[in-house]
């Protein structure tokens, strides 16, 4: 059986004081940890037209 992770990866700039760069750094740390733990995949949701939507096109 293979397991993966699906993350909504919400970016809330008004509530959290982190830059978009810091957000991506944290996300990549989570992806690396998931890989080290043996997860098969790490998928993220897609958001558009809102500051919450820091990942407008996951396949890219």
C-alpha cells in the first residue's frame, strides 16, 4: 500500500507574519520530511485570485 499527503497549504499573510518566500521554505521542508518518512507523494491544493492562494498552479 502506498501513502501520500494532500495539503491545503494555506497562506494567511494577515494572521501569520511570514513572507511568501518563508512560506515556500516551510512547505519544501514539509515535502522533504514526507519523503524521508517514506510517503509516495505530496500534493497541494490550487488557489486563485486571493492572497491565500500562494500556489496558483501546482503542476508547474
